[in-house]
């Protein structure tokens, strides 16, 4: 077994080993190994994180920090969630191939790209116009396809039918009824729900009959989502 990750590239020419591409590949491999150490074993999830270059979605001035497990600032006062926290959220969503996924809060588009590797279709909703435009552009360059970014208020009715999974990387005081109605029978929604010390990562499953069933998981903190669509940012 190699003594270190760079050993995997020892047979490559010197100029290739020092290239940004090689360094990015090493960083991505290192991060997926860290995910395994934290107990993540789903090969599809690990592959998605390996394939999507977080540094390509991060603001340029933070690109060198992108493969660290930290949240990164975005424009409009938003943040890129730390990768392991994002992995936990996506794991709870239990996304299957062919799932139609609604993501509330596109942000940088990074999570959207991860979701697209796991699902059949992803609609990501972003309330800030500038973030929506930038995320759409990056997804065209670095995403696997099957994504759409919509500038809209994700907490309101979208008129796009029902979804098998709804992933909300943000905080909610309670589950909005509009989102429960948007969840298809047999579907699952995941978010940080509750206020203060009561906030937890929670899943809400909708039975075939349409009855919602909630399960609370570990305590978590996420910024509370704000309703409305920002037109000037």
C-alpha cells in the first residue's frame, strides 16, 4: 500500500505531477478517503464527491480552501456548506437513480452537481438572482447535466409538479405545508427543522396514502431560510 497519496502519481512525468489537474485529483482522492474514515460507504455518493470539483464552484479567492471540510463564504451573505455536513444531508435524503429532486437553495451549484450524479433530474431553486445565474453557468461547465436552476422563492408553490426528494440545506421553524404538498407519495424531504436547541436534521416521509411521517436525527444548525425572491442581488 502506498505510503502517501502523491505516491499514486509517482510514475507520471514531473510536470504532470505538479499540474493543477494532478493536485486537484490528489485532493479529491484525499477527501473521499476522509469520507470513508467518517463512515461513508455508499459508492455512488463517494463517486459523486470525487467527480465534482468543489474548487470550481467556490469563489476564486477561496479555491485553495475548497477541499477542506469547512464552509466557505458566498456572495449575498450565503455560504457553501462544509462537505461532510452536505454528505450527511444527502445521505439522509436516500436519493435513488431516477429520482426527481427539488433542491431549495442552489448557492454555488456545488450541491446541485453532487445531487445530479445520484438522481435522474434536479431542479434547484435560488432566491438570489446573481447566485442563480452563476450557479447555472458553473453547472453547464462542470455538472453532469440533468439540472435546472430557477430564480424563485423555494418556499412558495412552483407549479412544477411533485418531487420524489426535496433537499433543503437550510433551517426551517416547521415544515411548510406547500413543500409537503410538493412531495410525491413515497417521497422524502430532508432539512434542519426546529428553533434554538430544538433544531435537528429531520426527514419527512410521505406514505403512499399521503400521510407525512417525521423522523428526528442529530442536532444541527443551519441559517433559517428567508421567504421571497431577491430581484436586485
